[in-house]
């Protein structure tokens, strides 16, 4: 279309494109002015009656003449194209403005005032926008906000006869009543503005999820996380305004835009009370290793991880997991970009030079949102002083962020896991290899943890590290979990004997009793204790999300694993398991997207292929499901387990002969683990052989197959749920009372 002439407008350049049309910059040949033209999709409106109604509403909107609303000059049709001619605004969308990170509080309040002024004018003429979002707010070069796309709004008068709702809106910014399909009024714009303001000051949406079903559920039913949890410096009065905009019941929101505007004016004129205390958010980047030796990366990475572990004990600090910050090592990204992607305000970076027992450590704390260096310090010492140095760094961070510590937190920061520096270095090496997450590295990690325990038998973290290594070993090698659960249980009990307040140990114990004993109340008690001891421990939230999903509490599970992802934003394991929870929620597209994201972060994420196979099968894409199952089998090296899963894929696809060929000669004596019994049961369930399916499920129960934890939620078992034997099995596993 560029360059071309339509009606009396010369098209100059394309400005943008979205679901509601394409926008071009154009020259008005009659009046000699620059305008913006939006060409609407062919489907919109769909017929002549709809077009006439659209034109009437556009005429009504064109009567709006307000500095905070983009003026509509005309609506026309040429060559079968329906288009709107609007004021051309020099500036950028609010979406572009917040891409680098959240705006200042002052900027957010000013934008809120501008938008609210525009809404006052529109609502006064009974016009509801219905799609307030960052893309529909333009910030001029002078920092002035204007609402655009009122031409796609509707009047608040109900439609009659065959008239239809022309505007679907954008789900993330829709009000609960809008999602329900109820008749909406001006209060839906107030809700949407609340979403926008929350996003502007925190960098996150209050009900944020990358998956539509989960986000819709949260909007309709769940309370949003306080903005102050993500943005500690937000004034209480401004947060209260956002919270009131986001009330689920329309009648609990501000009654109209004028009331909202008046409240905003009050805080803009100096009556704002800034929070003295609030959660701070920080990322500790991997320390650069500048040692002359080439084998000290374990120490530089471990030093950062230990500082993270110390700060994670503080309730008023949000600190992202070490696995996430390690993703940014040598990334070349700016501090502001890293902080924005991790959802934090502050970044600690440093370097380590280790030569023998001599150390030189430099650190600097940066307020990335303002690009300001808060402090920098250099420490010279020896390995014997490493614990003093770590405590000093933590204390300086606490002081710089003006955090008030409770007496318990002060004691916690001074508590040392060991006094033995040799044991400490062996522990760091163990965690270094544990983070690599493969069979050989896990075995190496166990050897280092064992070495640390030899140096200090009361080193609780080393015992917990050993338990964690045994616990996840079966995911990365052909080792039945039952063979290593006992070793993991012994290690975790030792950890708790050494330190009964160690969150890592309580998390490991919770998972063990959840999967090996089906002690659901006991497991939840341990998970909640771990989270109370260390609220920022991502793994505790991650594994508790699995517990919630097994109970069928999918909405809560999505929330919990989303919190884990906030604390560890680039963890492939969390991404994969969030995808698995979405699979259980029958959100197969969401599961596929998460599996692919996990693969982008870690091309060796083998279990992502398994998740893809399940999700493709859920969508009826059986060829793709079979292909992904085969890839999983090739990579994992467990031919028996993956061939049973492949048989189930063939059975679901209707290829009974190939499905039976893969399992017909298998006997119970040949199957080393109970999960394989369940796998064969799934084959027979897909083939409609219900009695055989229950026979094999009973075998899985006798073997205490941990995969039976998914009985309540596994889509592949849906054909069996109406059978009384299924309810009996749920009761035997404790999943129903």
C-alpha cells in the first residue's frame, strides 16, 4: 500500500499492525495535514448492518474533543476497505515506554491522570472504550498521554435486535464481567486502567500468565499480588487506588472516572505517603573469576550463591534464584535490561581473585532502575576469612537498601552452616556440579558432598545437597526412584538432625514423603514450613505447585509455580513443570509453548520432548506426539519405559496393532518399576480394554508407583473416571477421602 492514494489521502508509511487493523501515516491532500489511517480487517464489521452500526458509533466518538483523546476526523470506505482517519500523534505507545522497565511513580501518576481525564470526557457522553491497554495509550514527546482507538469502542447503551458486540478487547486487560460476556459499562474501563497502572509501576501484569486459560481464571477468581511486593517504593495511597480499580465486583470500584481522577489529584499534589518499609528486589550476578588458576569458577559461582542464600532468609527481600542469574553470565546485556528481565530493582555484581588461600573480592551494588551505583567495596583476606566477608557483604546490602531486620533475621544472617573452610569449598564444588543437571555431574556432586561431610559431619547443607542429588538422579539416568529414595531419605534426615530450620531439607523431605508415601497432609505441612523458613526459595514453591496439581487444585498450582518462576525466571525445570501443570489443566497450547521455552533455555532438556509428546496427543496431533516420544526415547536411553509410552501414543492414535506389538510380550516380572505398570494400564485404557487397564493399575498400586500421584488430573485416564474402581483407587492413594 506504500506509497499509494486512497480517497484523498496519500499513504506515507506503515506505523503498526494488530488484531484490529493496520495503521498508516498519511497526508490529507485536501487540508494538507498529516493523519493516521487505520484500515479495519475485512471481517470487521462482518455485514452491512454491523457496518452501519459501527459508523453510527464512530460518529458519536468523533464528537469527542479532548486533549487526552486522539481525535477521529472521519470514517470512510473506498475500494471495499473500511477505514478510520485519526489525528496523527508524534510519540510512542505506552507499551514501548515500559519495555525497558517500570516507569517512575511520578510518571505513572501523570499518565493515570491524563488517561482518567480522557475517560471522564468519554464516559460523560456514554462512550466506553472497552480496550484500555498500553498499546492504546500514546505518550507524546512532552510526556502527555492520549487514548487512541476510541473509534473501536461502543456506546454503553445495550445493543438491540441482531446488533452484535463488535469489540472483543484484549483478555489480559478485560474485567471479570467482560470475560463473562455480561453487559459492561464505564466501570470496565476503570478495571482495565488498574491493570495498566499495575503494569506500569511493576513491569508485570497483576494476573500475568502466558497462558490464556490460567489468566482468565485468575482475573475472574483470584486476588492479585500486591504491587508493593514487586515495587517497594510505591506510595501506599497509589497502591490503594490501583487495588480499588481491580475490585472483582464492579460496584466496589471507583463509581466513576471523576472520583478516580480526584483521588489521583490528591496524591499528585503532595499528600502521598511513601512506604518506609517494603520488599526490595535484587539479583546477585555470578562473580567474575579473575584468578590466575583456571579451576576456580566453582568458587566464584558459589560465592554468589551463598550471598543469595543469606539474603533469601530475609522476608523483605525478593531475590531471584542463582540458576536464573547464572543465565546472564557474560550475556553482555545492560544492568537495566538484566534487572528488567529478572523483575528486580537492584543488581549486585563483583569479581573474585583467588590464589592459593589468598582472596581479593570486589563488589558493587547498583540501583538498575535509576542506573546509580549505591556502593562499591574491595575485600582482601584469606579463605579463613571468607565467612566474615560474606556476612559483611550481606550487611552492606541490608544497610544500603535500608532494610529493618527482626532479631531472628539478624541471628539468621550470623548463623554459619559450617566453620570448616575445606568443607565449604567441597560443598561449593558439589553445588557447582549439581547445577549442571546430568547423570555424570550428579554423581560427581555426590562425591563432593560426601567429601564435605567427611570434613564436617554436622554440615546440614552438604547433607541436603546429597539428598537433592539422589532425589533428582532418576530424572537424568535410567535409575528407578525406589532404589535411591532410601539414600535420599537418610541424607535428608541427617540434614534435619544437624539443622531443623533448614528450608532446603524440609523441601526435600516434603517431596520424598509426597511421592514415596502418598502422605499428602504431611507433605503439605513440610512444604509450608519450608516456605515460611525461606520465602524466596524457588524450589519449595516449585515442588509445592506439583503437590497442589496432584490434589486437583490447578489454579493454585499455576499461581504457585508462577511464583517459583518469578524467583527463578530462566529455570528450564520450572518452565517445563509449569507446562506440565498446564497440560493437566488441558491447556495443551500453553504446555507446548512452555516445553519449547524450556528447550530454548536448555537444548538438553530431555523431558521437554516428553511434555511435547503428551501435549500433541492431547490436541489429537498423533504423528507429532509419536515423533516427540521417539526423540525422548533416543535421548533418555530408557528403552522399556519410553517404548511403553510410545505404545500408548499408538493406542490413542487408533493403531491398536502397533500399540499391542510393543507391550504384548511384557510380563509383570520384567517390569522393574511401578510406573511401567501404570504405563501399560494407559495403553489398555486408550484401547477401551477397561478391565485390563484396572488390572495393571492395581499392579501399579501394589508397586507404589509414584506416577499414580497424577490419578486425579491425568487426561489419559479420563475414560476410566466413571468406573467405581477408579474412585476406590483414588481413596487407596489418599487422593480422595
